């Protein structure tokens, strides 16, 4: 499959969908954490969704006045099954602590950064290359910010709390 993005409208469509799906996933995770009485992580996921919302709006401003293409989900040009920043749900647990949640977010930001870097490296369009490089740097800044949050945790090596009422799982 050709994964090269050579037009600005196609690139901006990918970028908007990447950010919007990230926001949606963080909101879903926040809702789940609230249901499972993990309010600290719910607040963290809502904060991450807010950052994604700001980035999505910024990208939508770049696309203002453009006709973005319509693509079915299977025609998006990322190498991950879903948008790069939605994360792997196998990494999420309702008892996760702040360090684990931040590592999850870092992994998502790295995948987003790598997507943008790949677009910058493979496109034939100078305009797409410039904007993809700008977005790559912005994702790098997000990764650095999240890593600094981890460094500032009070006890980054703490164990997750014991589940006193684990779900019933048939074996």
C-alpha cells in the first residue's frame, strides 16, 4: 500500500483525524476511570484530551477554506491499525497509576511524532514536508513535557493498588 502523502489537504485530513481520535480515546478513558473510581487518572486523561483538542483546533485552522478529501478508515496511510495516537487498549487498566497513564500517553505521542516524521521524510511536497516537520517538533515537545511530568512524580515506582473487588473471570 502506498503510504506517501503528497497533498496538503490529504495531510491535514490525516492530522485532524489523528488528533480528534486521540481526544475521543482520552475522553473514553477518563469516563472509564471515573466509573471505576480512579478520579486522579480520569482528571489526567481529561487534561490530555484538552491538549489534543487545542492541537486539533490548530490543525483545523490550517485547513480553513480547504476541501479536505473524504477517506474511508481503511484508506488512511498510517501503519497502525487505528490512528497513531489512540493507543493500545491492552496497556490500560482501571487501576493504573499516574506513571503508567503517563507512559501510555508518551507512547501515543511518540507514535504521532513518528507518523509526522515519516510524512516529512517521504512526501514530495515541500509544503507538506514543512508542516509535517513542524508537527513532528510539536509532538517532540509533548513527549518531553510528559517525561518531565513523570520525573516530577512523588513515587514513580509505586505499585498499583490491590483490587479488593476484582472482576469475575471464568477460566
